[in-house]
């Protein structure tokens, strides 16, 4: 299986887990979740490195904890972009995004163990 496809599946499952476990995160149907996983991957690939670079002083000052805030904001941004594109994926507030990002990170980390390297 293509590594890119495997990561997409991991993102989909991680976002599904966040939607199940966090009351402030919801989605319309499986297709919406699949599209949001793709969008989330794009946001993490292109926007996250730039945001982390510009927030590096805060990341260092907080010993890396500011990364949790960045992840939450990127999840929230992804939800906003999804709604703008007509995809049903909602994150209601910062705290839902914060806890959702933690769930997404943990699930992604665990599932990525099973994705073989190229």
C-alpha cells in the first residue's frame, strides 16, 4: 500500500476517534471525514511548518507545550476550511480543538507504528 494512502487512512481514523471522544467535534458522514482527513493532511504539510517556525520562541519558552496550542489551532482551521468548502466537520470552540488535537496526535502515533516505511 502506498505510504501516502496509509497516512490518509491513519488521519481519517484519528479524526473519527476525536469526533467520537470529544463532544465538541462532529462530522456529517464517512465521506466528510475522508475529505477532512485529506484537508488536515494538507494543512499539516504546508501550514504547520510555517506556523511552528514563526512560533519557535514560544515553543522554546514553554518547553514544547505551545505545540499543543498550534495543533489545536490547525485542527480548528481545518474545520473552518471544511465548512467553507461545504464539508460537514465541526469543531465547536478552542477547547474542543485542543482535546481533539491531543486525541488525533495519540491515535496517529499509535496507528503510525503499523505503517511501514518506504
